[in-house]
């Protein structure tokens, strides 16, 4: 793993000497800091390192899709310069035939290292918004469009001429309605509807209604190119990715509460509360303990014996501590979904706790 601070200093020196900076993906950039995803604490450390090297990233590393590329430039020298670099966002709806138009927006520019990140969850963070869609020209035959849609299992296909010019969208609905009413023709243009588009800078939650109503939306980037297409299936997958860790963590916490409920006196439980942040906090039952306090309670060999649980304490506590680390990222709304090995850790621990319960061991 490269030394991140040294690497950034070398990049800054190269830029000052007139050499171009080579782009890297956000994912690769995070590995310089020993991270797999972004989060408030990690982002602050990265911004501190950027500020020390007098660098910014373009676009901002925290706002970009994790698989997209960023590059480096020297930081502005004044607060006025920094203000000029803040993003200008626009999103307009209401074009004829229910289409969504996009006002030309100022490209996303970098934030100064150490600045406050844009808190909005933008649609550009979705993987689908960063995959250039398969498209078809308006003068192509209907048979070719249908073949492409069947080959790729698409419900709709953008009709385009070049990477910026959208003529419309052809879908099973647009094809079926015209054929049923005998209004079709021979070419794609005879079966297409107006396209729904939004800017890559748009809020994901602001775009949901359009996606639900139209079943898709085309994503236009800062260079006015069509960068991706987000469908209702993509939304469903994303919300599953967001929801599953919360549900698994909730089940784990409920299992732990059940495991220790009724096993200790109130005085014993209170011994393990953390009074650092709130010395007046009352603990009247195990449900009033934090996850960290559950961990400290179960780490104690004497308290563990009271559970009469015939499993290895060290292994159990080690996994519970790993769950605690994952939980900290999840409940602080880390902008990136948890990685597969972390999700697998949660699933395995839930299965383990379910097994203990089902066989009567807990």
C-alpha cells in the first residue's frame, strides 16, 4: 500500500512542475488510505491529507461514484476562489409528453481539502447512473430494437444519435400500444416516446417520482453526455442494499438483548454503562444499554459465565466486536454500501444466533 501523504506530495510537486495528474478511481484512491469505502471519519482524514498537500480532487472524491475516475489539481489560494468552485445544480421538469429536461449546470468542481462535503445523496452515486446505456438510432428497424431489448432483457431502449443527442425512448409499452392501435411503422422512430432525463447532480430522492412514473430515467452528466440509465429495478436493488444491513443489525441486537435478559441484576448491568458522554443517563434494563456496553458486559469472564452458554467466549466476542465496527459505519450513514465481506459477516452472525435460539442453547 503506498504512503498516502507521500503520494499526494509527489502529485502536488508534479503539478507545480507542469506535469499532468493521472486519474485514479475513487475506489483506488481510498485504498491509499487503507479504506474500502467512504465514511465521515475516513473522509475527514483524507481531506486533511489533501489540505496538507494543497490538493483538491476533481470531481470531489466524496460526491463521485466510487467506481468513477477523479484527478488532482492544486488547491485555490483564497476563500474567494474556493467559493467560485462550489457546484451549481439545476433540475427542471415539465417538458411536453411528461419528459424531464435538464438545464445546463456548472460542472461539479472540487471542494477544498478539509471542507464540508455535499450532504445530498445524488443519483450519480448509483452504479447504473455511470454505465453508458445501450442505445439505437431512430432510423433502425423495429426488429433490431426488439432484438436488442430481448438480448439484454431491457424494458426500454434510448433512441440516440451520438452520446449527447436523445431522440426518445422505445419500450415494450410504446411498441405494444402502437401495434394494438395499428399506428406503427417500420422504423424505431415510429414507436418511440419522449425521453425522461435528469442531471447527474439531481438528488436521488427527488428523482424517485420520475423513475416510478416512467419506469426509468436517463442520466445526463456535466458534459451533457448520457452517462447512464436508472430503472425501477436499479432503485429496488439500491434500497435493498441500504436496508439489509439495518435489518440484520437490528436482529443481532435483539438476539443479544434476549441472550442477556434476566441473567444479571440491575446493579451488574449498570456497572458496564459508559457515562462518558451522558453521566446522567439512566439504565433500568438491558434494553437501555448501548451496543458497546453489551460488548463490554460479554467480554467480562464472570458475566459470561452467568449466561451458561456453551460456546467459546473469545470467538463470540471477537465476532460481536466486528459487528460493532460495521454497525458504526452503517448507523452513521456511510455514503457507500457495505462491502460484501462485511455483509457476509452480518449474515453469518445472524445465522449463528438463530441457530443458538432454535436448538435451545440460548
